[in-house]
C-alpha cells in the first residue's frame, strides 16, 4: 500500500509541476494553474499518509520513486525515451534511497 501512496504522490507532484511548466514555458493558458495547484496539494496530503515514523525518511523513499516516475513521465508524456545515463542515474538514486531507508541504526 505504501508503494501505491508514493506512486500516486509522484504522479500528483509531476502533474502539478508540469502544469506550471506548460503555463510558464510552453505558452499554455493561465487556467492550467488551477489543476496544477490542486495536484500539488494532493501530493502533499498523500505524503502525510506514508507509514513512516519520520518525515525525512518518507521523503527519501519518495525521492527515489519520484525519479523513476519522472523518467516514466519523460517517456510516456513527453515522448523522450530515457537513455543509458538516465538508467545508471536512477539505479544510483534507488540504491542510495534503499541504503538510507534500511540501514541498521541504533535505537
């Protein structure tokens, strides 16, 4: 369930930021900002549902998932296929997030 929450949060954040990008950089109507803000509010709320004791660690996990989702958006929505460097970068990011999440820590 946590993975679904993180994926939904990533999609909400990417969609919200893309709405701002479309308005500011691609010449779309200012009306794109309303759904963009709604998506960003949804993103913030979804992160509060994560089953993590500390917000910072929730953000670590989310960061790795966000990077994967961003590459998916790049490919699916913008039509730009991720290259080998993208794949190496995402692997490094996921390894770092996993290390920070699951590292053995003292009480």
